[in-house]
C-alpha cells in the first residue's frame, strides 16, 4: 500500500500530495484484499455505494482507515468521518458506553446508526467489525493496529480492548524515489569484447620510407583525395 502510493506520487512529479492520497486510499482496501483473499473462510463484501470491497474473515469484518499522519496514541483515535458507510459498519460493533437509558431525558449528543444495505446486509449473524487503524504520511508507514471498538460521540473510538500493534516489515514501509530505468538494448552483450569486430585498414611502410626515416602515418592514405573547403568554388 505505502510503496505503491509513494511510487505513484513520485511518477506524478506533482507539487501536491493528491496523487499519494488517492492511491493510498485505494490501496488500503485493494492490497488488504490481495493479501487475505486466499485465507480459509475469506470473503469479499462490497458495501452499498462503496467503490471497494471489505474483507470478511470468519466472523471478522475488516475496516482499514488512516487515523493520523504522525505517530500518536491510537487509543485516542477518531474515525475520519461519520458517513453512512461508517454508521452501517458500526452496527457490527459493540454499543457505546454512553448509550442512553430509554428513560434518560438527557438530550446530549448521540451517535447515529444506519441499517446495513447491500452486501453488508448479507453477512452472517454474529459478524464483528475489526478496525485496522494505521498512521502514515507521504514518507513512510509509521504504525498499524487492529482491535474492536464502539463509535462514541464526535467520532471518538471507545476501545473494547487495547488495540494490538501489527508488525510492519521494513520492506513495505518506505519506497526509494525515482527508480532506475534501463532502456532496452538492441543486442544482448555479456561483455565489452562481444559484438562485431571493427574493420582495420593497415598499410606497410615502404623500404625507402624506412631508410629516410619518414614518420609513420597513423591513418591509411585515402584512395581518392579528400574533399577540401575550396572544392565548391571550382
């Protein structure tokens, strides 16, 4: 995910990070699906009106999202937006602690919920939402976690358990900009000595030249006179 987004940004050569952001957003769903689709019990689920599929592994519905551009306490993370999709997803999460009693007349802020639509309405009973929050920026992937949480007021997450850190292999956390591109070669050579040998024109010195110590020529005499600058006027 991170390397692909960085590569796209580098190839775009843009002054803004719009390319990185768009590619990273797409890859956080697509790369996760590529990695997990072969697991036993894995199933791709496409929410209604959403361009990407989420992965359902057993009874766990995975939802990746970026919670920060820097390293920060994931326990204070917030969901980026409280969209209709987010409201549908959190119907598979625990109820928030602040859920009101039916006879509580406190008219404080509440959390909106929405009935799941599309493929989300077909997941097995007992499905749980597994959050996969990660921190990254255009330079590197900083950290990633997973865990179960309720959606509180102001998009605040109420973790049912401490979120568990995911191991990040060094090879996927960063990207080397401007990869070297080697153009195709017309003929394959394995060393500098391969290929067609050049044709050399050699001439022997006459006996008189050697006797008179005439300096040796470094180039062969031409068969015809070489063109001179004033030939055009004759």
